[in-house]
C-alpha cells in the first residue's frame, strides 16, 4: 500500500499484510506532519470471464473497423493503385543495379 503525506506529498510504501485497522495516525518522516488515515475501500472488480468477453468483443470490433477502412481505401484510391506495379518494378530495378546479385 502506498501512503501519501497530504502536506508535502511524500509517498511511503507500507506492507499490505498489516491491516489498516491496527493503525489510525501517521507521522511523515520528512515534514513531521501527523494525519489520520482513512481506510481504503476495495473496488469490486469484474470477474475474469466478463473481462475476457469484453476484450474479445473490443478486438473483434477493431478488426472489423480496420477491414472496412481498408476496403474503403481500395475503392476510393483504385485509380492510383494501377501505377503501383510500375513503381515497384522501378524500385526493384534501382536496387538490382546497385547490388549485383550473382
């Protein structure tokens, strides 16, 4: 557990094994400020199955969006894709002339 001094904002590590009910006051070793610590409430977390299902659905939705954007880009830029083959051929020839392959 990490405890922070409200006055100087120094942080201190405190063992989780010790219950919070066994203490109520803290004294900062930096600024000597004394304050009361309120017990922290544990937030209920989702069980693993729900988290996994949420992650899978999130990934599935992201993949569908990427697929739709790719199809849209292919439709919108199909005129420019005609020239891509000649570009790559010139690119390959350029490197072929630089590095002779035996």
